[in-house]
C-alpha cells in the first residue's frame, strides 16, 4: 500500500505518453503499457524506429509528466 497513490495515478494515464523522472536522474518517455503494484512498463520508440520495453520500479519514480497529444 506504500506506493498505491502513484500506482493509481499511472493507471489513469495507461495508454498515454508520459515522461517519468527517476530518483537517479534518468528520464524515460513512453506509452504506459502495464502498471502493477511494483512497477510500470513503458513502450518506447527509438530514433531508428525500434520498439523497446522499459520497466521502472514505482519506488524509483520522482515525478511523472503526462504529455499532451
């Protein structure tokens, strides 16, 4: 239940593009594909057009910025 608030917020933005900043300073931009009580997975598209899946642990998230489409 410790990260329930961030999990609920990410569920609201599922399927949308977000920027996630981690406490280590990494910035991840992608479409939210899955949210669990431990992590969020983002579908990211590289500059070459390849799709990647990135997993970010909820306790490592510092901020989330939804992108307007």
